[in-house]
């Protein structure tokens, strides 16, 4: 076996090991937030409109579990998109938000939802710019939407809207380095795609799992060695596309 062949073999083994670790992270912590709420943005603008409402809930400083419960409560009440919210009174929205556990921000969020519904009157397509910068600017101009909410929304539209392929979230990169998936020499998005592809994962699920890891442990990462299970949300029940320990 030549030195070059040995290097390729070692590289393949290393990628398989990292793919196994990526599988454990996603299965334990969860993948895309949109899938956790039952939204599939890959199916078109109607689902993206639902994600626009859900992302507004996730963008507040509140746990993802409460955001998921609140969106589900809204959907059960017939408020699946911002246009649905426009047909409700402020008091009705507050009541639904409270039902989902969003009581800490209920008044403010009810007002924001009504303002957003008015701002997005032309549909979600009006927010889609000619390139990533234009789309970011349109989203950033929405009432109450800051950089975190914009990044969250766009991360899950990677490959769905033309030109939307942003760099990975800085928190995902930091967590990826801690988890041993990324090194300083790697191009983060390219490397995450490579690992996700070998694991049979959507790269959006892997990136979101790393953000979840950062959010759970941002005050000090725990060790990831061994087989100790990680705890997190159900993430829509994401499972890897291949069996661990196989290629």
C-alpha cells in the first residue's frame, strides 16, 4: 500500500468516524426547528409562510420547547401563517400565546405579529431578493426581526430559495470545533456538507444540532467522549440515512 493510498484510507476512516458522531448529535439534540413544528419548507412558499411565523416565535429569548408548543397551539387555533394572525384580535393572539406557554412575551409578541402581518401583506415571496444580501435586508426590515431571527430563518431555507446559502452560524462553528467535527484548517460549510453527506443527513439538520449544542452548553461545553447520551429536543425525530458504523 502506497503512502497516498494509506492517506486516503485513513481519511475515509476519519470521515466515517465524524459522520457517526454527527449522527449521534443530530439524533440526540434534534435537527431543524421547522421540522420539529411539523413544517416542511422544501414543499414551497405556503410552508415557508408557516416558517416565517414560527421563526418569529423562535427568535425571542425563550426555550425552543416553548416556541414549538406555542406554534402548535397557534396552528390548532387556525393561526398557521401571519395572514391568519391578521384575522385575529390582539386579545385572541395573547390568549393563544399564553396557551402555548409564551406568557413572558405575550403582549409584545401579539403586537409584533399584527405588525408583521401588515408588513408581509404581499406574501413571503416579496421578501425574496435577487441575492442573499437583498433577502437579508428585506427580512431585517421586518418589525422585531434582528440578525439572530434572520439567520435562523435563512439557515433552514438553504437550498430552497435561490441564492440562499449563508455561511454557517458562528455558534455552529464553535460547537463543531468543540465536537471535533471542524478544525481550524477547514472551510466550515464545505466540511459540514461532507460529513452530513457521509452520514446521510441534511446539512441543515447538522448545523442546527450544533446550534442546539451551543445553546445548551454555552457557559461551558461538557466532554463529548464516550457513549453518554446527549439530551435535547426531539427535533422532528431526525434519523441518519445510514447505519452507524457503515459507509
